[in-house]
C-alpha cells in the first residue's frame, strides 16, 4: 500500500512552514476579501481512502476549474461536434489573451482559456432549457452535493471589471463563432466561474474523471470512457494556461487550476486530489498548490509517467 497519509501530512507540514509567496487574484475585487493564507487539501483514492488537511472544509471560488465541468456537459450533450468550435491545442498564452484569437479566426485554441470556455458556454445556452440552473444541477449531480451554489457577489464583482472578457466575447462573436448574444454568454460565464466549493466537494465532483466506472446516484454514466480519456488529456496539456508544460513536467498528472487558488489533479484509476491556497504565481496558478503537488508525486514516486 502506498503511504499516502504520511506523504500528505509531511508535505502539508513542511509547506505550511515555508514562506507563502505570490499574490491573491485582486483583479476580481470580491476575491481580495479571502484570507491569502488559507491552505486546504482533500485526497480520495479509487477505493475511498480519504484524507482532509487544513482548511479543506472552507468554501472558495472555483473559477476556471468550472471550465472542465462545462466542457464535460457540452461534450455529453453534443459529442465530437464541439471540436468544430474550439480546439484542443495548448495555447502557450495567458488565459485571457486576445492576440492569438485573431490569427485563429475566432476559434479558441482550447476550452480552458477564457475564449474557449465562452464558446462552450454559448453551446450550453443553445442546448439547455434553463442554462444556469441546469448547469448547477449537473454539477450537484456529479458531486452528489446538493448545496453547491453560484456566488452572486463574485459573479457581480467580476462582471463589473470584466472589460477583457467582454472584449474576448465580442471578438469571438465578430468572427461568427458565437450564436447567442455576448451579454447572455458572459452572464453564464461569470456565474459558472463564481461557483463555490470546498476541497472535499471539488474532489467528489471530479470523481467522474478519476473512476472510469463512475455513475451518478441515479445510475447514470455521465461520459463514455473515450470522453473521460480526452478530457483528462486536455487537462494534461492545457489545464494551467501558459504554465501547462511546467505543471506536467513537475507534477506529471492531469489537472486544472483556477484564480481562486484551487487546483484539482487526477491520477486516473487511482486518486483525485484538491489543493487550495489563494496566493498565485505570476501565471495565475496557486503557488503552494503547485509546490504541494510536485512534492506529492515526487514523494510517492507515482505519476502517470
Ligand atoms: N473568471 C476568471 C476570468 O475570467 C477565471 C480565470 C481563471 O480562473 N484562470 O478571468
């Protein structure tokens, strides 16, 4: 048996003692209110060996981690046709970059940069009766946590300063890669990013990417094995924006980060782990989260490679 518990405890302790570097995501005013030194971890294996450390019960803004969930729902509803609207290549650019989109004629490189996530939001709006409610229901079903909610204050706060996202959305619309009105797409996008969860809830939500045989409480297999493989693959190559190569190199697992300071990483058929620490490095990924996961796969000597 892998001594996961010992590794988690040791690494948590040693990282807690180190200086906590980086900045909280202040560009969204509401996120500035969070204590930058919160630090939580939740770990769960395939056979439900589970451990929570530090602030694992405190809710936080999952931000871009939600993009995996919206992609999964669009993929489930529409299948491979979604790849006509968004690519699967790493962008090598910041998550909110505009320059590449012009050269790519409005087809975002992948579904995890902001533009790509907006195209996915557009697809969901066109294909769901009550887009926001139906998306939230889907997330609740995946996690089996009925109390997951959007944060109205975070969504509002981001809407107020979302000039760059507004530009991105309009830019995509101008290329004809958006069916709905940009205001509607942005409203969905900001709400989706505002979802709050704690480390436990995020880890539970991502069980469907950890366990190929995952079924919801009512017995539904949400994605095919091939779809699960592909989503994990995109997380591996695109989950950390222009630091995706670095995360892959250091950690060796598929994962996804958000500017709320959360990172979820999956070891398919073995475990899922969420680390939350709000201080971000200059690429917008959690400073302690990256360090924790690098130490964890190093210490356990286990990664997908
Ligand atoms: N809502 C954030 C934004 O659009 C999400 C970014 C992120 O988490 N990387 O800027």
